[in-house]
C-alpha cells in the first residue's frame, strides 16, 4: 500500500515524484511566460521553453517550476503530499484514478491507523519542478527528499528540476519509464486526466 501511495504522490516514485507511492509544495499562480509548449513557434507570448523540451515531442506542454495552477497535475500532486503530511490518510485515495480508489480505500480501511502512519513516506523540502503534459497524461518532476520505510535506500533526494526530462527521450518513453519505475530511485510522477480532473496514475494496486 505505501509504495502505491508514494508513487502517486511521489511522484514518481513516485506519488507523487521521487519514488515512493508513485510521490510537493503548492505552486504559485501562473505568471506570463511561465508555460511554454515544446512545439516550435507555438504559444504566442510564452517564454522560451527549456532546451530539452523539443525532444519530448510535438504538442507537449512544459510548465516551469512554481507555475502550477489550481487543479493542474502539479497542484494535485502537491495536495496529495499535503494530505499525507497532515495525517489525513482517508483523503489520499481520492487522488488516485477512480478505478483504483475502492481498492485503496479497502487497503486503508483494513489497516490500523498506527500501521498506516508508520508506512507512510515523509518529505523534506519537496517541491514541484517541471511538468510535461501531453493531452490527458502528464509527468510531474520534483525536487527535495522523500523517505519511505519500505524502500532501499530509505531516502531519495533530487536537486535537479530537469532531472530525467532532459535525457533526450520522448514523452511516451518517459511515461513508460515512470509507470514501471521501482521504489528507491527518483522518477517522474505519472498523472492522468479523467472528466476534467487530474489524478495520480497507477497501473494497479
């Protein structure tokens, strides 16, 4: 259970990032030029995209660190992290895609509160970095440290906002890697949009 939650939050690797249940801090308001598309010449008025953005593929939108808006993939991930930090474990399942929520709730409901608290990851200076969005799928990067009692090494730290994004791979390739990522290593956190809302993506609990 904790691995799936972490990946979601960790964002990837989860949830929402570094690697735990899936694996942030809330992003500020989007400012002009904070979002740029990877497509050449697109996004009138947008700031220049990072040099690596083009390799993600045409149509992929890259959101800069600190530019996540309410309801965006980065903001949803940040909210999931905040729920874990606040000990609001009953709220965590709502951040997973609907098809996984009942299984998540059952797993949490069958465990003692003390056991859940012990299994949950902890975070230090965790912040959303870049987000790459391709239609209804998104990959969220994070900086900071995530520690999970059931992984080795127990803590994973990332200080590079563009880590993994800048390795020259396309969005589909990065998505596949993020979904298959193992605990104990930094990875991007996969998010999926359903009916206008973003959720942490899980291949199955």
